[in-house]
């Protein structure tokens, strides 16, 4: 395969998805905690 950094576009896509999920989770916990 060539390692996890073989495809920059793939890494960027995963990072973007992780930020999106993390952001949504942060908002959810923020709302729950008041």
C-alpha cells in the first residue's frame, strides 16, 4: 500500500471527516452540559 500517507487527498478527507464528527460531538456535549 505504501503507508497511511501514500495518498494526501485521502488523509485530507479523513481529517475533514474527523473534524466534522469531532465538532458535532463537541456541540452535543456542550449542549448537554449546559
